[in-house]
């Protein structure tokens, strides 16, 4: 595979995101598409109320243009688009309802899950039609298990878990943009090793798109990505792991996302069972905020953890 194409897909999406930002952010302000901040969150976040959201449009546009330009039109191409744009559409609807009705919660949990399930089923149908392997491989070994038909419910679980855990990570300026850039950077290498051209192009294009968005999302953020961005990123990274047959490796490379989701599960379970909270607030990045960490410190520590986990993941497949 021509590495120049990989670098071009990254560079073009980065430049597009940087160029789209100054055009799109003022439009969001004029339309009063501002974020509604939860009153039960860190009090320091209240000053962010009204900051333009739906910035995920910037990421998705930059990604789409670059990916379509440089990728080959194949079965894998359509799986990657369905997962990322499909979940992004669910997020867009969630963001739109939040803004129009001026509330911090958009779609109901059932509505959001129904939308995610719809696109997950479409992805499963695409995988079946392209004859995608139903074998599950253990990272770092040559051990594999053929799940047969059980592979498709497993795919749905991966898509749900990835998109929602990534969504939990989006709570501090720049946090998700940075951690997702690292994870997709690792998956670009994974896809190259797996000879998956489209997955490598997609991953590189996503790296460029989120880094370009980070220019405007770094603290203090000028725009938030919203659920369109976070769910689109989550669906995309799950699709790359599925296409490259590294589904379980996602748990390691996307370890920061896993920790964020686990913190929410632990917090909820502890409160229901013991009537006590384990963390000051979940997801866990808010716990560190309330412990006195600045947003930049949380970013730096979480990005570093993400980088270490990405390296560990790559060492398992090299």
C-alpha cells in the first residue's frame, strides 16, 4: 500500500476540518446551537453554557470527503461508512433535540438504542453478504474461535459498547479528540498490517479530522463535538476493529474508553446496591476534575494512558 495515500488522507481531512471550523462555528452561534450544561455536573462547567455544539459535523464532513477521495469502493468501504455515519446520524438527532428543546438530554434512552440497533443490524447484514469471517482471534496469539451465527450479536455488542463508551469520554475540552486520535493512529497501523486498505485510509482520515477539530476544541473550547461526533467516532472505531479482525484488541487500544464506561457502570451499581458512590462523579474524568485537577491535566494524563495502551496493543500484533 502506498504510504503517501495514507498520509494524504490524514492531511486532507486535517486541513478540511481546520478550514470548515471558522465557517461552521459562527453559523452555530447565529443559530443559537449552544450546549445546555447539566446542573449536576462540575460547577466549573456552567460557564461553558451556550458554547456551540454539533461540532461533530466538522469531523464527519472532513472524514467523509477525505475517505471517499482516497479509499477504494469496496464492501469494507460501505461497512465503515454505515457504522460511522449511521451512528453519527443518531447522535445528530440527539444533539438537535437537545438544542431545539433547550434541554441537556435529547433522545430518550430507548430511542437512541433503537437507532444504534438499526445501524448495527445493517452492518451485520453487510458483513454477512461480504462473507466476513465469523472467527474471533485472541490478540498476541494464533488462537481463534469460530462463533458462527453468534458472531453477529457479538458485533452488535461491540458497536453498542464502543459508541457509548466513546460517548462517555466526551466530557472535557479536547479529551475525546485527543484519545480518539491516538486510538485511530494505532488502528491505522493495525489495518496496514492486516492489509485492509480501506480501514487504514478511514483510520488515517479520522486521525486528521479529530486533530483538526481539536484546534477549536482544546481548552477553552470554542465548540463541542456533541453526540454526532462521539457516536460517529465510536461506531467508526468499532467498525475498523471488526474489519481488521481485531475485535478484542479494541479493548486494549481503546482502553481509556473502556475505563470511562466501567466507571459509570461501577458508580451506578454501587449506588443502587450500597447507596454509596465510588467516585465523586462519573464518568471518571469528572472524578479527577472534582479532585482538583485542571482540564489540561486530565487531558494530559488520559492522553498518556491512551498512548501507552495503544503501544501495548500494537506490540501484541507486531
